[in-house]
């Protein structure tokens, strides 16, 4: 899995809403109604991430969920990160 | 719920292992075997936090879980944070 160039990443991000390229990762923030909704979303994402064997870097405070996707082994953003971003959007959207 | 003084916090932290007072919060990092173990622990903590109506600020990367506990309304660390820290230690320990 090879890291994409910044140009490729910016181009591919055009298909996504609410994601940006930030600190070398695909990055987004979701706001939910409350903690229960936020953690429910995290649980759904966790199962898919585990299935994909590709895990997010994420943090949660009450109803807010911030996600960074990058590929450690490739030291950058790969197709796998876009795959997980798409899955996350499908789960949350 | 009143914020504790730094002196009170340091004193109370003596009863805890692996926690420090950092950036105005009770702070710890747990390392698990893998993502599944980390997220399972988060799930157990999430239910207790919700029951307590007191939620952590936490971030997870693969097998690592970093937790900050503070009380927004009191703008500091309160007894409630120590209560949640104790519950977390009981769940994880």
C-alpha cells in the first residue's frame, strides 16, 4: 500500500464532504446529539475498522468525535484510508 | 460540584496508580493487546460514564487509550472525576 501524493489526496477528497487533509491525515469532526449517539457511532465504526484491519486515530468528548485516518506503514494517506472514510460516511450519513 | 485545588488533587492522586494531573485534568494512558481489547475497555467505560452522567475526554489509536477527566461546569477537577477514575481502574485493572 503506497502513500498517495498530496495532489492525489486533494483530488480524491473532492468526492467527500466534511473531510479535509490535515496533519498528514484524512480528518473530520462529527457532532452527535449526545454521548450515547457518539459512542454508538464509534462502535459501528470500530467493527468495520477491525474487519478492514485498518484503525482510526480518534478522540471523543461528549457528543463530538474527531477522526484522523492515515496509514502508519506507508507513513501517509493510502487508498485504505479513503476506503475507511467512505465506510464511516456510509455508517454515519 | 466544586473544583478541587491542585494540592487536593495531588494528595488524592496518591491513592491512584498510573494517573497524573496534566493539563488541568486527571490523565492516564492504557495500553492493550490490540484494538479489540482497547475498544472493549472503552465500551465498558462508556456505559459507566453514561450512568454517572460524567464523560471522559479520550482518544484511541490501535491498542492505546488516553484519558483526560475534568469537570467542564466546574472548570477543573472535581470529586466526580476521581469517582470516574476509580470506576475505570476497577473496570480495567
